[in-house]
C-alpha cells in the first residue's frame, strides 16, 4: 500500500539526521509500549505482517505527527479491537466492561528471555526452484496494492541485477491479510543510483532491496 510509512525518496521531509548517542528509550512509557506490543503479539492472534499493516493504516496526518512508539501503541489498539480482546469504549475509559477473547498464549516474565532468543523465523520451504539466478537482469513490477506490501514505492518499475538468492520466506502481502503464508523465493536486487533517483544521482552509488519473486520480471 502507498502510505505515510513509505517515505523512501519522498521530497519535503528534509535529510535523515541520526541522533548522536541515541538512547534505547527516550522516556519510561516507551519501555511499556514495547513490552505491551511484544506481550500482545504473543497472544497468537495476528502475524507480524498484520501488525505492520495495522500501523500503516494510521491516517497520514496522525502517523507523521506521532513518535515511533506512539505508532506502535496505536497499531496494537487496532489489533486488540479487531480480534475481540477489547472494545473501543474499554480503550477510551481504561476499564474492562466485558469478557473479551481469551488469548491462545500468555507471555509471562520468566518466558521473555527465551521467547526473544527464539525470535520469529519466517523462512519456509517451497517446492519450486528459483526463477532467477545471480547475475540476472530483472525489473520490479509497477504495483500499487491497497493491502500490505514490502516493495517500496521508490523501487517499483526499476531495472536491476540479482546479487543473491536469499532463500524462501513467508510472503507478507498475503500473510498480512490472513491468506496464508504462501512462501516465495527472495532475491537481493541491486540498482544503480540513477535508475532509482534519476538524472543527477551519484553514479558511483547503488541501492539494494530484498524482493519477493512475484515482485520481479525478467528483462
């Protein structure tokens, strides 16, 4: 989807200015926001792709005015309501008024270290051979889906070269919407800077993306 989260190459937002010696958290509430997001994700009701899509759907004005963890918190609120854990009024008042859906799992304190160490691997086997090989020239498709996608706007309808075949992984465009994992091969594709940014770009620079197979066509 084309949303406020997809800022690569967008004009008018100024340069990226990393904060020197940036702390992990800027305020105590950010720690709680992270903890709540991880704990709610452990319920087993939604995938990481659906959670990303929930954040992408925040209205642009609200998204761009929010901090990083404010965006996370608003996304969790959407997911908790969507899957029946809370109601809008309960979130508004901060008080439970009815029995919501019972989580499949509860992440308790003594489980956190192991859960974080395990992570959430998304590599999956597929029964087909990769369509592309290292050195192949490919073009990304010009798509503008209404749902979730990991193909950024700046890299659509661009020609590049396959640098690596990374393996097969869950296809987020389907998984975000409950259509199954439907794994595909992923390729690292390298583009010359002028192909991405146009005339005037530094010709010595390149841009790389990891692209699912269905994003690509052979040149």
